[in-house]
């Protein structure tokens, strides 16, 4: 029987709290976090799904014996951990965009008619690998929060150097980066205090809140921090901290959601990806603006129609550049803070953005949200969603 190809709807959008590296989730591997979340969201006997697609960048884990072991398909491990080992599951790896790519893949499967019902999201345990293995450094030996310094092995620079390159060529100085960081923490802490995230967070092991905003980081600490060694303006505060977490969006064909009595929260309108036109992959940090334009061009909507923007912040300079380039009002960008204040569980972050956006659309009675994040080797993804 032929299946229709309507827009995909999202009937659930949940995430774990985000834990800092070597923090509250240090004893959980990525697939365990993902599995606990899947189990909490899905009653497979009542609502069977066709496929599970999970983003995960670090498909290895450091074991107690000190060895680093590969995990060939963490998405399947997550399903097994959830008690649903018979589900078809696959893992997507696209650096920071892994989880958003998983959502896009799920949307395409539903629009094509191949699937009616997909769980898509991501998971990451930055605690479960060694800093030596990933080439991470500490700006202060006493600081347990490493800065994202993963290396582009093709061109010999770190992601932090790419962030500094963005700040340099876009003329985004230290003060502007500090200002955005301070504001991100302020927004995140206010949202946390007001219970904004309560409806989207699934408690894990008794943990109910994001860890990073609870830490005693002050404006003075941010403004007086030394730059990361070898950089000019970026500090350990104006870079997103490595983190642990998982996220799930439940995607459905609209007819299936009606049949199963599940009310849609949002609809996926469009998505697109952009890639730098030359071989300078450092420019992934300035690519979000182009991806946003491309996703928007498919919709017939204008930039001003977007009520909320969720733009990932591997570095404060990345968000500031997108704001400047597109001339977006600051008060509609990352309204509840961003990965500067929450941390960046890389393989999960891409789907955390739409989860935050969906709940923000409902909380503010807004209509459209733009989601965007960049990823290493010169690219960025963007997606438009609509509240239902």
C-alpha cells in the first residue's frame, strides 16, 4: 500500500540533564544514558517504532583496565540497554551535527514512506575517554573541565584554533565574547530556577537538573580568565565545556500520530546543510549563517518569521558572528542559554537544540524556530520547525 509523504511531526522531545565531564554522569557510558532515555520515553508494546537513529561522535569508551575499546553501533547498544534489542538501530557520526543529522535522517525516512515512526536523537559520554586519546588539554591542571581541542588531522589545527580564527576574521573581541558568556549563564540559571526545563528533562539516577549552570562561576572569573594557551581571546569559559548527556525526539507520520492518539508538539518544515566552498575547514565556525539561509529558502518564510533561534555555541564567537551576519535580535537567540552555559555533549547537542526550541515555542506561544549548528571540517546544518 502506498504511503503519503507529509511533513514529519514530533510527538515527544526529551533529554537527560547535561552533566559536566567527570561530573554527575561520569560512571555512565553513552549507550547507557541513551538506553535509559529510550526506556523512559517508549512503551514498545503500546507504540512500536520502525527504527532508532542516534548520533554519537566518540564511538569508543575507556574501560576500567585502561584500554580504549571501539563501540561499533552504540545506538543498538542503547536499545539493548533499554530492553528493546529487537529494534533496528543505527548510529550517525557527523561530529557536532551527529544528532541533528539523525533527526534529519529520521525525517527523510518518514517523508519517503519507508518508516511511519522513528526515534531519533543522540548521546555522548565525554567522561568515558582519556584526554590523551582525544588530544584534549587542560588550561589549568587543577581544572577538571577540558576545553574542546579535538584536532583536524587533515589540516593540523584544533577546533579551538578555528574558534579563534572566527573571532579574528569577524572582529569579535574578548569583551564581546565575555559578555555573551555572562549572558548565557544568566539566561540558563534563570530558566533553571523558573523550572523551564522540567517538562523536557527525564531524571537519570536521581539527577534532575543540568550541572554546569549550578557551578559557582562568576562574572569576575569569566572576565579575568587567561586565554587558552596559544590563543588570543578564547578562554575556558567562552568555549563550550565537554559534557555527558542524551536526547530523543519521537518522529511520526501525522496519520500514525492520530491513530496512536499522540498529540504532535511540532512539525519539521525544512532542513539543509552547507559546506565551505574552499579547503579552509577552519571556516566551519562561520558557516551557520549560510546553513540558516539555505534551510529558510526552502520554506517561503523570512528570517523575521523565526520567533526563536537555537544556535549551538562551541565558542561564543560562533553565535556572535551568526547574530552579526544575519542581523538577528539578540533577545531571540538562545533565549534559555546555550552550550557555553550547559556544556556540549557533542553527539547529542544537535538534537538538544530542537528539544529546547520545541519547549520554548510552547512556553512563549511562538510559532517558528530555527535550529543550527556547525561541525568540524567546514560544515553546518540548519532546520526549521513549527509549533503545533
